[in-house]
C-alpha cells in the first residue's frame, strides 16, 4: 500500500500518511496506553519495511506477533477498516519470518559468550556496584592477558574462583581485589543461572549477519524474538537487546545516508532499558543511538509513556506514532503535555487535547520529510495489517523454524576448551617448586622469578593449544575495548 506520493502507507487521516525510506534510520518512537494499538502499529511498520526489502528485528513480548508469518485480511475488524479507510490497494499476504528464542523453545537458540557480553553489561545483569564492577572488569583483564576464553557461566565462575584464591599475587599488577566483591559476583551469577541465563551464554555464538537477510523474492526477513518467557527476567531482556544493539554497532560498516535502512530494530517495553540505568550506561546508550544511524540501522522504541525515555535519547527520535494517553494523575498529565510539545504543531489540531481523545487504532503521526524536518502532526487511523493479527499454533511455528535457512546452525550447543577446562587441568597438575618454571619440553629449569611471573607463566602454559588458538582473539578483544570502550565492554571471541 502507498500514500499519495508513492511512499509506504502507515495511516489514513485527512490524507494518506506514509514515511520516507531514507529517513527511517533517524529512529522513532511508538507510545500509548495499554490496549490503544501500539502492537498493530509495530506490525504495520514491520510489514512496510519487509515489503521494501529491509530486514526487521522485533521482540514478541505478548506472543501475538507470530501471525505475521500468515496471510491476514479475514478478521471482521480488518475487513471493516479496509472499507472505512477506502484501501482499494490492500492485499492480504504473509511475510517471511525467522523465529528466535534464548531458551530454544519457540525459535532458534540465540546465544552469546561471556566475553562478547563484556563486563559492563554483565555487571548490569548482576546489579553490581562500582567496586564489584571494578573487580569483574579486573577478572576480564586477567583472562584477556592470558588468552583464556570466557564462553559460558562456568568459565567466569572458574576465573572468579582462581583470581580470588590468588588475589595476593594479582594485587600488585591489577589492583586490590575484594573477596567480598568476588562473593557478591558469584552469588549474582547463581541468581542469573536460576533465571535461565545459562541458555544464553555459550556457543555457537550468534552471528549478527543472520539478522540481515532477505527471502528469494527480495522481502526483508522479519526476525521475531519470543520474549514472553524472557520478560519474566526484565533485566536479562533489556540487557540482551542492548547487547544486540552494541553488536550491530561494532560489526556493521559505515553506510552514510542509504536510500533505505539496512535493518530496523524495534525495542518493545523500552522503559526496562532505562530503569535504574547508571549515568555511565545512559551515556553509552545515547552514544549508540546517536551513532548507529550511520550504520544504516533504525531503532524504534515502544513504550506506554514518552517520559519513560530520557531526553537525551528522546531528542534523537525523529519519527513518531502517538496513541492515546490517559491523564488521570499529575504524572499522566505531564506525559500528555510532554508528548504534545514534541510534535510539529498543526493549526487544525489541539494536540494536547487530542492525545486523550484518540480511539483504539487512532494515533497522532509525524514522520520526517525528505529534508529531515519533522512533518506536521496528523490525526489518523493506522491501516490494518496485511498479515494475520495474533499468534499461530505450535505446529505452524515449528514448521516455520525447520524451514528456515539457519535451521541446524544454532540448535546444538558446543562446549569447547575454555577457561574452565584450562583451570581444571591446572588444578590437577603437580605443584611446581618455588622459583622453577616448566619449559615446553617438560624439563625443570632453575629460573628465578617473582611469584607473580611464576603464577602467570604456569597459568598460560597450562592452556596449551588454547592460547595459540585464541591469542589473536585476545588481542582483538583488547583493541575493541581500548578503541570503543567496547561500547559496552563487549569483545569478539568469534567463532
């Protein structure tokens, strides 16, 4: 469906309202109270992007977006709106999807490694204070310096245990190590495992390029993350999506101003991202949102209240769909006023008043024009989706999963040689006398050395072929952290 200028159609008011494709990497916001139509707006926009060959990533927090994979147009309300809005060019159709699920139940397993997550995002998951974060960062540094892979939870536990037991030797080089902080981190990891994070950390690690695919006729694949179970651990949900954004930022090349986005990323329940975020983390989020558009990525936040999004981020969201808000409390009234003030005024509308009067499926809509200037706000009805509204049966979902091009790539977890195995072997070896270091031939050489050098030399030699295999990776990880701060302290332990 197109508007009067041949642009992808999103809503119909006094005119047909569409968006300019090359402006959709300038990010956006979909807001509104529960039950006002945010999910339908998300579905319609995802369909529009897919139709123009742009892949999409979205999270299905209520389990009702899987219907995108099925042809729609038959629901009574949809038929009614097609007539009401005079959509003579409406065509019911299905869209190509790829289902993902951290738990591997309702989609392909989606994993990363501890090293790729990095200390900053991991500390957010564990709710660590500054001192505890410093100790965690130190543990990552020790692992990097000695070429040890941190792939899963048992690896980081083993490293924490090793550093804690040998903290006196590490203090001179790396700084003070608090045993209380080590204990707090270990307890946090236990809680994280109980929330199901052990499914998330491991290999094969997710290849970000698998999100950027089109089908055989050129439609963008709509990647749907099953998030209904994941939402039971809000911190894991928001940190995972934040990690995914940082991966996109780090791995994709600069594209300048493309004619259309390379990928559009919908961040549902966006308030979870900003809740209790530290100033440092907020600064990093703002940095990613500001810079990732140059990679051709558009980010669209979905939340109930525009006040959920900090001003430093809100100011970068040029495309807006505002559904109804209710002004029952002083905070609600402030939200209404704030939302109204962010739109380019329309002389025909009292924007602040209209926000509280919008019906289900109605919205105030403003997209950037070809020059990047916000369009005048319009009151309009969101067009009905061309695909099915709602979920699909488990059998239909599994059939889709088995037919995906990535099927079989991530289904079987791999546990290769990493920090846990290396440290286990070290513990099983006979202790080496003070001042002696075993050479590569197994002979003993009386080479005087300080305890710190002894410890790290034995530590690295025990790794054997693992160090050889990962030395370039370790250097890469440190370069990434040095140049970008890893954005979020993340690193490449690739595949």
